[in-house]
């Protein structure tokens, strides 16, 4: 064993494998309820993180419409530029006086923006401290590790840690808020995309669910009726596995794995029956849309929140293909259309469930992309715009400071890479403040927040 692989890491890895991997998940989900839950008082809030893996080109998602600013954008982006007359106009109170528009595929998102159910947070990125172009060039600013690297920047955006990246800010927040949920068996943090850093922490291990639905353990269904002779062999196999898992184990590894597998099997009973007993969602969802599938299962789990004893939940849904080095115009148009349809369906479902003011959905991504083209796409950038959605936000506005998109501007660190003006810590802390994170926990959950004057960006209603 690797000498740096600690006992805690091993225990976490065991439960993650039992709950989070696709193969173990397919083998462990959809049984029956073991213990009924008394519905808690309806003090419910959920954060839904939509992670756009690969680095979303947000400079084509939110585009300046004003004549001069659009001219700078168009000259920089050249063949990648979205036509000015195709942009969906949105209002904002940006101090730069520039008017903005959304990508033409974001029609539903534009409508939600106009209804003040959605907002934009401008130029968010990985920052340890405020960083100017001069500070970057003189190397006087402390920077996140390995800028422009997918893995490193995905880790930073989820963990907000420069060095010890063993847990994420949603995991640390869940540690602080663990007493909010009456069901101590089910994690506050649920992933629709397997293992992730954002939801992991010291005592919190994410519970992973397959977006396509829960599946029985093949040939090991504990819910079968004993009186049915056709089930005799399967029930025998169930009893054998139960007995094996109940055998006391002397070795720490086998003991930990048996405990984790048993917990996963028992917990899947609760989740499976809770989902069986909810009403079918009536909101239509787009087909062949990976993000929509994950969001629909998220909505189902939210519908079961009272049976599951949940007052606070986080959900993580990742969707890929945003690394648009090539064929960007076609690919990004499709990605924006998928994002638009999925977010619209999910918002409508929160309205159907009566929890639109209790669910806040937000995007994250590795980084933005270069303003300049590589000939057929863009390369890895830094700052990027993000979307936030729900009735709890003060929508219909752009928060933060939008950058100057002219090549060589004070926001361009070089090669068309835009320096963030809003830190991921500020963005995340604003969400956590609404979620109910205790004031005394912010320093631990958001390690860089103290380096920034503005701790709350103001996009959440009080």
C-alpha cells in the first residue's frame, strides 16, 4: 500500500466505491425501505452544481451588444464571434455602461433572466487573492496551482485549496451543517456524476445515484416474496451475502469494506422505496440530453426529501465536451442548446414541486477559454461567466465586473486569457450564506475569502 494512503482515505475510498462507482452503484441501488422517516418541518434548501467539464467558452455565452464593445469582441474572436443581431438582449446594471446579450440558443434562459429567475456572475475564476495584470506579469501575486491545467483547475474550483486538495467546499459545508438533516444515514451531498471533490470532506462521503434510475442488484433482490418458489435460489443467495457481511473481520481492510457494503445496501433500500412513492414528474424533459437526465433524477430525489429526512442537500451533476479546441462553432451551439433545455426543464420542475424558492442551481467550469482562435476553436483560458437560477436569487442582472475583451486590455494577461475579477471563493460563499452556513465556518470552508473585500456578491435574496 502507498505509505501516504491513510486509514481515513481508505475508509472513504471503500464507501465511495460502494456508493459512487458506476459498477458498484448499478449493483447496489433500488431495494426497499428499511425504516420509515417522519417528515421534518419544511425548512428545505438545496444547492445544485452543474459542472461544465472542459472549460466553457462563456465569452460566447454572454456577449457585449454595444457597438464599440461588440467591435472589440468581434475583432478578437474573428470567425468564432456570434452575430450581433442574433444575441438575446438582457438588462444589467454593469458600471461599464455596456449592454449585453446571451447566445441565441439560450432562449429559455433568456426568458428566465427576464423574469428575474436567473442571473449571470461575470468573470469568475480561480484566485487566491485579487490579481491585476501588473501583479501577474511581475509575479508578485499568489496564484492558484497550475493555471490552464484541466485537472488542477477542476480541483481548485471544487476545493478552493491551493495545496491540500483532499476535500471540497460543499463537503466542508456539509460537515458544518450535518445536524440539519434528521436522517444521519443518507449523505447531505448526492452526486449524479460519481465521485467528485466538491462534495467530499472529513466526515461526509457523497452518495452517488445513477441518473438513469436505481437498479436492482442482479440476482440479489432482498425484496422478493419468500413464499414465491421461483425466488428460492435468489433469496438463498441474498442470505449468503448477508451472512458473509455479518462475519466479524480481523483485518481492517476487509472489515471496512464489509461495513461500507452493508451500509450501501441498507441505504439503497431507503432511497429506492422513497423514490417509488413519489408522484411522477409531469414536466417534460428533453431526450438525448445527459444534463437533463441528471437534473430529472435530482428533481425526483428532491421530491422524496421529506421521506428521506433531508432539510439541506447538495447535488453535483457534471457534463462534458466543453473543451472546444476544434469545431467550436458547431459544438458550442449544441452545448448551449442542451444547457438551455436542461435548465429550463429543471426550473419548471422546481415550480411543479413548489420548491423554486428553495433550490438554487449554479454553473461551474474548469476555466474560461482564450478570446483568440487557434484556427478552429479556442484554448485554455482563465476567467469565465457563470449562471445562477432559482426564485431565491435576485435575477435579471449581471453581478461582478465584466471584462474588457479587447486584446491587450488590462484584463488580458496575454494570448487572450482574461484575468478573473470575481474569485470562486466570493461566488461560492454567497451561495453558502444563503444555504445557511454558520458565520464561524466561513474561514474553514472558504480559505481565500479573507483576501477579498467583498464577501457576498449580493445575488441571493436575504
